[in-house]
């Protein structure tokens, strides 16, 4: 069999690539449904995404396209997110909302911020090489100690000093002096929402998976499900599917995790193999929890947990944001833990339950109706000191072979759903422009 373009993976990047190509492609997906990480599942009358999946759209083309895909409109939700530490809940982001924490902690955070400000100004003209430098220069030692370092160490599974700072500007909000001061005092009713995701969009029905499903049904050539890319002979430009069928391609678009793609290549160059071995990633093991009894009206949509004595780094409640995700008079949580990829999750169900009781999601004797554990094997790409060089070595070589590795894990970066869609579209444009 021959296909001008073979697209592996019908997550958002693969679907967007197929949409833009319009024809002359074969889109394959190993799962029995499309969407990748942007899928939704029904469990006992509850609806869950793969943890929280909220849309925040910035690109005009994607905004228009999403409107076409979801003509019924979307729910528009103002973010309600919190941090739990020192047995207190404060508003997100921590760096601009310390009021309510023990006084000594607030003082350390505020004094540390102003000391950093004196030394580095607004930090925008100083070079932050590592994520830790970024934190210390933009927020100071107190905020680093009480939130940024412990939380990020838990999420990424490595200390911020092991990570580069390049990605931080967009995703980590830097507060202004006024924000830090105001946030350290009793609320004056004048809350300024900081960060890139202050307003969130979400399908009116069916969870985030509705977006992926609509993308798939709008394609001219439908994805072939339960079809796994199993081997790539790049010298003869032939790919094996399910270890049996062979497809010849002119261009191959892979949205598989970059090291997985390299593992499928028949005898790739030595430096490419070595580079792939240096790519690191954190896995996320999470529990979907269904509980009888409804949310409190002021429940956060999600909460961050920096302290090491609690097993989870974040707990979200879809039912606190949109009632349709849980049966009437019920509520749901997703509970996220992180661990280095290739190592087992160190937490069991009992530790999760104890944690949920400790922070008040469940009362002392309350039992959930069910808890369902899942793992996202490749969840958070770790941008460490090898990241740039290793990634470039692989992409540069793939580029010489008409192999495009795109999407959050294909490109190997920290990115959003919109980012994955944009990457799929850009890749298709490049293919269409290639003579
Ligand atoms: C925990 C978590 C929370 C997130 N929350 C948000 C959020 O709130 N908002 C936001 O904008 N973004 C969020 N994201 C990011 C977002 O999910 C991703 O950017 C996006 O979904 C990635 O899409 P993708 O197509 O690049 O990759 P994927 O979704 O991973 O798609 C790759 C596809 O390839 C398939 N595949 C794998 N191997 C093979 C094979 N050998 N053959 C064929 N098919 C194969 C997989 O089954 C999958 O369907 C979150 C990500 C995570 C991990």
C-alpha cells in the first residue's frame, strides 16, 4: 500500500494535520478512539477527561476553527484555582496571594520578593539560565521556598535547578510589586487574575473529547483506529502497521513521543539513538474519584499541593466547574501524582484516600463510590541541560528523511492543546509547500 503522507497518532496534532492536508493522507491511531490525551471517558455516570483539560485559545485561526467545530458554543468559565499549604487555602497564583498563610511565611515571601527586585529589577533583562534562577530572580527566596521549588519539584520530579528557564515566560506568572503587596493583605475586593489561563473554555457536552471527536468526523478521510505504527524503514520509506501491513510514504508525520519514534526506526544513526536516550519525562498517575454529595458552591476547579507530605501535586474537580460531569447530587475529583517515567508510582489508593481526607475533600469516614487509577506514561517533558541539544540532533536528522515529529510529545516540549493543533497545521502546510 502507498500513501503520500502517513500520519501516526490521532491526537489533536495528528487530527489537525489531517484536517489541513484535506486528502492524500492515511491517519492511523493505535487506540480504539481518537483524541490521545484529549479524550473523555464515562465511568458510572460520571464524565472524566485525562485529568483536567481546559481550552485557552489565543490563535485567531484556531479560534475560528473551534467555533466551526462546536457551533453550539462553549462554556466560558472564570478560573477558580487555589494553593493548599500550611493547612490554609490561598488563591492562585501563590506569588500574588500569600494573605492567610502564617505571618512569618507571608513576611519571608514579601521580603524575599523585594530583595530580588532590588537585585534584579523586574528580571526581564537578566539572564535566567535555569528554572530556579527564573524563580529566584523574579520572585525571591521566600516564594521559592514556600511554593515554587517544592511544587515544581513534585510536578516535574526534578529540582528546578535541573531545568532550563526558556519555557517559563509564558506559563509562569511573574507578579508586579503591587500584586505581591496587595496579595499579602486582607482582600480589598479588587482581585487581579494573573496568568495565561484566567478564562477557560470547555465543550457544552461530552467533555474535552467532544473537540477531538468533532475534528475526526469533519475529516475527508477518516482515521484508521486500532492501527499501530510498529516499525519504520527510513531507507526504503516504508512503515509497518500492526507488525503486518506495509505502507510506503513520501512524508511521515509522527505524533508519538520522540524517543518512541526513534525506537521504531530501523537502525538509526548512532548520535540519534544516543540523543533519544537523553530525553527525560515525568509520568502522571492519577485517580478519577466519584463521590455521593454535591460540591460546595465555592469549591476550586483545581488546587495545587506543594507540600511533600501529601502524595498529590494537584487535585481538580470537574463537577465544581460544570455540573454535567457528575450525576445530580454527586461530585468528582481527579487526583494527580507524578513520578519519573520508567519508575512505578510510589503512592497507593490508601495514601490518596488519606490525603483527600486530610485536606477536606472527603470527611473522616466518607468513602468514595469508586476510584479509578490511570497512568499517562509520557506526561511532562523535562527540559534539562541535555534537552536542547538532544532534541535538535533528532529533529535535524528526521528533517533530512521527510519525517516530521510534531505535537506535545512528538516535538518534545511543554505545550497546550492549542499548541498541538497549531503544530499539526504548520506541519501540513510545510508538506503541501514541498515540491
Ligand atoms: C496531565 C495533563 C493535563 C493537561 N491539561 C491541559 C489543559 O488543561 N489545557 C491544554 O490546553 N492542554 C493540556 N494538556 C496538554 C494537551 O493534552 C496536549 O498538548 C495535547 O493533547 C497533545 O496532543 P498530541 O496530539 O500532540 O499528543 P497525544 O494526545 O499524545 O496524541 C498522540 C496519539 O498517538 C497515538 N499513538 C501512540 N503510539 C502510536 C503508534 N505506535 N501508532 C499509532 N498511534 C500511536 C496515541 O494513542 C495518541 O492518540 C495537558 C496534558 C497533560 C499530560
